[in-house]
């Protein structure tokens, strides 16, 4: 569910097909920089109704999914 | 007299911050600005904690008034600098290039007020949650590391998004800029470039002369390719660097070319190797004067412009 939410958000924001976004995609390759990331995480919070305090360095979609599922 | 929430929050006479310019904003400059009624800020930059502690002590030997320290969160010494700030109970910490979440507990306990520099609305909202007491919204007109949005576009959007007082930075060098920033919703301004010409600013004489000679189009942004764009004066060094960004030179080599460039400008005034950071307002600088005079002049001008603004309303 977390993955689908992230996938949908990125597909919408970056105007790309959801299938192009996988657990292995890096945010860098998707064209998402650290400021975009802050914005995206805030939208994710609303979407998932969770508080997400990013502390670790997160580089891939899979890492973000894991972080949210385990720590938030 | 101009009075905003910033005056009250910090107990200062003028709601004007002096930007935390790496290698430049030392204890002496910060103390002179604070002594003059504004908020002086010591830049930690990439310097180790011992340097920062020394500068804090120098500032305290010159003034009893509050001043701040700017922490560059990407610095390898960020952890130890953050600790020194708490130990020394510095009045204000301004932060850039990241999220200071992990230091907040120690700073709050020491009574340090955290005022981050933000360049986007999302970052502004995040910083409110982390515990900021005010925000510095910095537009891309500024010198040094720059964001994407201009001050004109950024400040009102940040003011709409948060309830905290906002300090506008980037493109402000005189009372007109300050008055304009207030119209955008800001309750204070931060100036960096203007304070480069303060008598108490100890940059190399060549740096000051270049600023005095600068024209409107004389600043350039380099480093976009590496993801950390920086604005400075056009020099043989920055022109060459800008060209290299479009060649097939590796990112590592490009990064290496930039190392030590700011230091070469500040300490040696070397235009062949140096990067003289400055904002778009560089061309507006016309004289060297004491920091206290800059503060008084800018605030008195702003006050007049704000009063005069009513003349357009019929």
C-alpha cells in the first residue's frame, strides 16, 4: 500500500507512467532532488495519515517504503 | 521606528540580520552588527568546532548583545559545531542545507532559538514542525548558495504557508529592498552582500574593490551541474568554471576545481583562483562604512519608504 501511494504520487508529480517506478528506482534517476523530496514526504503524510520524520539518507523508492513501514 | 515580532523575539533594535557568509562572517563582524542593533551571525561554514568557539568568544568580548551562529548542515563538522552552540548558549542558530532535527533537543534545552534558511514552501512547513522560531526565506538573488525561486515569489508564498515571522533574504541592500520585503509579508530582512563593505568585515581589499566596481550583470551562478549552485562575481576563475560545466569533465574533477576558491578570494584576493561570492545587489554598493551605520541607514530609509507608500493611494 505504501509503495502504491509513493508510485502514484511520483507518477503524478513527474508526469510519467506508474510502471516506470519500481522499488529499485533511485530518486536521483527519477529527477527528484532533496527539496522535491521534502514536498513529496509531506504529501505522503496526508495521503497515508502518518507522521514521517526523515532522518536517514534515503536513495531509492524501496528504501523509503521500508522506512515508512518500519519506523512510522 | 520599525517594530515587528522579530524585534520582540530577539530583543534587538533593528530587525536586520547579517547573513552567515562562510569564511567571511567572523566574530568581529557579527559582534559589530549586533552592537549596532541588528543580529550579527558567525558563519561556521566548513570550519571545525574550535574555530567556532573561538569566534563566539571574540564576539562576546566585543558585545553583550545577542548574536547568532550559522551552521552549514552538510559540513563534516556539523555535529560538533551544533554541540558548541548549545554549550555556549548562543542566542540564535541559523541553519542551511538540510534538516537540523537531531540537534533540536540540545538547542531547545540551552535556550538557543533555531531560525532556518528556507528556499521553498515545503521546507518552510517542515521547519515549523521541527521547532523553528522564525524563518529566513532566501531568494535566488542572494550570493553564495542559491535556490530556484526569487525573493519576490518566495516570500509571500512562505508567509501564506506559516504563522511564524519571516525574514526576507536575497536582493536586499538598502531601505527600498527592506520596505518592499515588508510589503511581501516579511517582518525582517537578512543582508549579506551589503555587509561585505562594512569596515569591520575583514575580507581582502581586492574583494571590496571588486564589489565597488561591480555592475548589474556582474554576478554569475556556477555549480548547477553539481546540484549546489553558487552565485558570485564574474572573474577569470568563475567564467572558466562556467564554461567547464558544459564540457565532458567529470563531476569529481569539477568539484575539485572549486575547492578552496572562496578562501582564495577572501584571504588572498586572487581573481585567477578565487570565487568572490556576492548577490545580485553588488552593483548597488557605493561605499564602505561601519556596520552600525549600515543598519541605521537601511532602517531609516525603509521607514520613510513605508510611510511614503501611502502617496499612491487616492
